[in-house]
């Protein structure tokens, strides 16, 4: 499963993020990779311990929690705080699968990674290469989005970042434990929610239409039945 969420950040917010990121500290990405991933990871990451990084990370998480599209598609329960990376000079991240269970850096609790996300922070025409290649199980997709847009995909999917041969690719990435572990169930809920929102536009937001209320009841009862917290 993969889906794109447009305009998570406005162009002005993107510029502010890039400006702040320059004031933080970059470290070698391989230092933070697991043993298996170490040899295939060649990039820089913002130091998570830095105060500026923490502030940006929190700000992005808050922004996502204000996005109805993100909420509907991800049904987020717990975030692994967003991190930031930079690829340049042929830097890449070879094929890998993200860890299934992560430890939250602040509270030490386990997080099951259901969804992985990459938010692009600079324009695709400012660098060459750097596509996020995802094996969706139904063919390989190459993703390179405009600044401020985000791709959300199953953490279980094999993926890689192709070498950046010119310019810099700057992005944020994160993991999400969803209320709904199963991709198919989560997708069904998103489809139902989008249909309800469409009907609500059609009938008027305050509509008390019986069928619309029944669909809304169905959505919430399925969410109640399937969700894990
Ligand atoms: Ni990954």
C-alpha cells in the first residue's frame, strides 16, 4: 500500500524548515543504522539530540495531526518522531526493509512500524536521482515529490533511495504505529471515510440524512472493532 499526501507543509513552511535545518548539526546517517543497513546507507542526518531538530520534529508531527487527509489515511496511534536526512555526492540508501519494532527515543516504549513516510523538503528539479523506489508487491514505484508533499507506504515494503548524482535531496522521514495494523482494513476505512466526506459535501455538512448517519455509524463501529491501542 502506498499513498501520497499533498501540501503537508506550505512553501513558506518548507522554507522555514530548510532555514532552521541549516542551524542544526548534521551527522553520518550510517551511525544510526542497524547492523544490516550500515553498509547500504550513505547519507547525512540531523542530530536528533539537537534542540532545533527536536523543535522541527515536533512541529511536523503537530502539522500532520492537523491534516484530515493524513489522519484518514494513516489512522495514527503513535509516531516515531520525524527525522531529517540529506543525500548528496552519490549518496544513497540501498534496498532494505524498515525495522518492525522501534524504541521510542523519549519514553523507551516499543512502537510497531506499520507505516513509513517520507516528506520531501526541496524541489525535485534541484537534484538528480534520489528517487524513493518502493516494491509495492504489484510492481516497483519510483517516487520523487514536490517540496511539502509526503509519501506514506507500508513499512514492510522493500525500498531504497537511488543515488543522488547532482544537487542535494533533503527530506524528513518517520514511522507510524497505526490504530489499524492491517493495510487492507485501513485502506477500506479510508475509502469509506472519503465516501462519507464526499456525501457530506453533497448534502451539506450539517446534514441529518439517515443513510449518511448510518454510514457514519458503520465507519465508527468498524474502527471500534478493528482498532488496537
Ligand atoms: Ni527505510
